[in-house]
């Protein structure tokens, strides 16, 4: 007997046999091109994401694509993980798919030639959840900031070294684990000891809340990546971190 239709063999039974599969149709709304982007992220379709995002970019703005396509897909992945439908492999694939899509959006956005300032970004020591940081990078670059991307799982000393070396307008941090977010406070304390008083904008999940981030000096909580360029612009115009905190966190 020969196999005639491989599609019937390579089936994602984790999705098709469970009701959350139908939720894929629910999230994206009416637009078919965006719907495909959302679906590709949920399914972790690294092979087709380039084509799907490029097709959708013919009609949609890259920032709109990040929020309505890539992030909506990841939101659904989070729900599937939280409900125990997705495990690490599916989530990792979905994350890689999102990052590939983000790269295309970044290329499309381009970045202004004249730099208006510098930002240092990192994901906390011990933490590899860097998707939020990557979005922050894209939006900061698109608004004309030079981004020094320290990557993920960055030791506290390396963050301090980078801040001293690059003298940025803004230091950005992302964390998702209750075990890692505490390093933000350590960084702020080190900055204080060294007499460095720059804006330290933080976002992420779990215990990374406004009340935690505003419990230490320089900390300003960012619920959404789109706030990073706005905060960076304020800092670049000379507004101090206390005033920026009042503006965004009160
Ligand atoms: C994707 C994901 C992963 C991926 C990460 C891939 C990657 N490259 O990032 C993989 C599969 C690798 C992974 C691994 C693990 N994960 Co995980 N993961 C998730 C998941 C599903 C989604 C998180 C996410 O990326 N969201 C999308 C991004 C875009 O959102 P975001 O970072 O929050 O960013 C937004 C805002 O916060 C903001 N923002 C973020 N940063 C900044 C910065 C600034 C300056 C500003 C202004 C804004 C801003 O902007 C963005 C939106 O615009 C969550 C589930 C959940 N409910 O959140 C679990 C979750 C975070 N993971 C969890 C765990 C436990 C793990 C593991 C320890 C599992 C394991 N047993 O190994 C490992 C972590 C290992 C480690 N050392 O870090 C737990 C954490 C529990 C906790 N609070 O401690 C969660 C909550 C799942 C759960 N319910 O148990 N994970």
C-alpha cells in the first residue's frame, strides 16, 4: 500500500483533536492575511512564516502586523500553555516563528539614518524569555535609537558595564520568571552606588508589575513595548526618571 496523502499523516493531533484548535479561528478576526499570520505563530510554522508575513505586509503596516498578527498569535500560545495543551516544544516553535516574522517587520520598518539617542536592552539574568525585548528593540530602532542589545540571561555586572560604557538614555529590562525579576532591583542598587541615574524601564510577565518596578529607584514599568520609544524620547529630551515614572505609572 502506498501513501497518497501525507497531510493525513503529519497531523498536529495536539491541536486538531482538542477544542482550542477552533480558537485559532476566533482570535484574528475578519482579515484573512492577518489570520494566517496568527495561525502560523500558533502552529509554529517556521517554514511558511516569511511568505505569510510578506503577503500580509502588502496590505498592513509592520507595527500593526506585530500587534494584530504576531502578538495575538503568541497570546493564544500563552493560553494554550497555561491550559496545559502546549508544552515546551510547541511553545519554542511558536516563539521562533514569531521572531522570524518580527525580523521581516523590522526590515520593512527600516530605521532613520540620524540617531537620536542610545538604548541598552537586556533580558534578566537567568531568564530566556526575550520576545518582549526583541519587540522593544524593533520599536526603539524604528524611532531612531541606537540599540545595544545585550541579549538574554545577561549577568548583572554585564548590564552595569554596558550602562557605564554606552551612557544610554534608557536601560530596558525584560523578565518573566518570579526567580529572575529580583535582579532588576539589584541593577538599580548598583546604579545608585555608582552614581548612575538613568531611566530603567522594565516589562514582562509574572511578578513584573508596576508596584514591583516602582519599588526601586529609576524603575518605570512598561506594560507595552510601544511605551519604550516614548519613554526613551522623554529621557533624551532631558526629562528625569521620576517625572517619567509620574507620567507613565500614575
Ligand atoms: C514563550 C514562552 C517560553 C519560551 C520563550 C521563548 C523566547 N525566546 O522568549 C520557552 C519555550 C523557551 C520558555 C521556556 C521556559 N518557560 Co516560558 N513561557 C512562555 C509564554 C508561553 C509566553 C511568554 C511570552 O513570550 N509572551 C509574549 C511576549 C511578547 O510578551 P512579553 O515578554 O510580556 O512582552 C510584552 C510586554 O510585557 C512588554 N514588555 C516586555 N519587556 C518590556 C520592556 C520594556 C522596556 C517595555 C516598555 C515593555 C516591555 O511588551 C510586550 C508587548 O508589547 C509564557 C506564558 C505566559 N502566560 O506568559 C511562559 C512562562 C513565562 N514560562 C514559564 C516557565 C516556568 C518557563 C520555563 C522555566 C519552563 C521549563 N520548565 O523549562 C522555561 C524558562 C527557562 C528560563 N531560564 O528562562 C512560566 C513562568 C512562571 C513564573 N512566573 O515564574 C510561564 C508564565 C508559563 C506558566 N504559566 O507556567 N517559555
